C-alpha cells in the first residue's frame, strides 16, 4: 500500500516536470519563430533570382529543376562566407560551374532557349513579408534568366541565408492563408512566405499537447 502511494506521488511529480519542460520548449519555439518572422533583409545582402521563360507547365517545371540544382550546388561549397565580400567572391568564382549546370539541365530536358547568368544589380518588385514591406528597387543578386524571362520567378537571399518565395508581380503580396513552408519551397511560386504559418502549426501542436498534459495532471490530484 505504501509503495502504491509512493508510486502515485512520483507519477504526479513526473507529469508536472514533463509539463514544465513542454512549456519551456513552447516558449523557446515561439521565440525562435518570432525572430524568423520578423527578421529583415540587411542592406549588405546578395540575392538569388531565377526567372522562368514563361508560365507554362514545362517552363515552370524546368525552372524548379534548375532552382534545386543551383541551391544544391551552392550548398556543396565547403566554407560559408563570413562577409559580403567573401560571398561575392565565391559566387563569381563559381559562375562557370553554375552556367554549365544550367546548360546541361536545359539540354537534358530538351529546352533550346538561351539563358543568362549574371551577378549584379537586379530589379525586385515591392514585397509584403509578414508585417514588413520591402520596397521595389535594384538590389545585388545572382540573376538567372531562362529564355525570355517572362514567367514567375523564385528568389531567396544567398547571403545572409534568409530565403523567401515570391511571384513575379510588381505589387505587394500578402501572406498565404494555407501554405506551409515545405509546400511553398517545393512549388516555388507561392506568394508571401511560410514562417508565420509554420509558427502557427507549432503553436497549435504544443498547445494541444499541453492541454492534454494539464488535464492528466488535474486528474491525478
């Protein structure tokens, strides 16, 4: 009988300790997601912008293939740059490799149109990102133009690594109501950005878990 009471007491403390750990994790996750959602693009940044030839299914599909290949190529570079000068030097040093990569992919997929790869100033439309509005302007970027470059584009920040997904419109766009980060990155043309939704998903999951724990703890006392 004594052992049974001791075990119940131990179980209660264990549940309370676990609930406190979950609360701490929830607080840390919310703090991290808030930082991600409110992070801005610094003035010294290099972006990557890929413009599709058109909005046809085929042109958008090959744009996504090229996007994935370029991101994988950049990720394979051993050392991450510590400054924008180093980042610029790395991009310039690898331009021939990126050019060859795109040429091979277009040939493999049977696309005969030309393309351009250049590091320099590129025009970006106004962008609504969370509660921030990034004005249209000319920013330093690694720009890849496929064919006529008249289709939807994908862009992210190479240095520092703050990635976004955008559509090729000249107007500000709102965050999506039901697109997750993974879906947005895979699609490549989703408007807005994915961090706020991911933040909500984590919050709902942890809130449900905590509610269940609290109910269990209350039933013990």
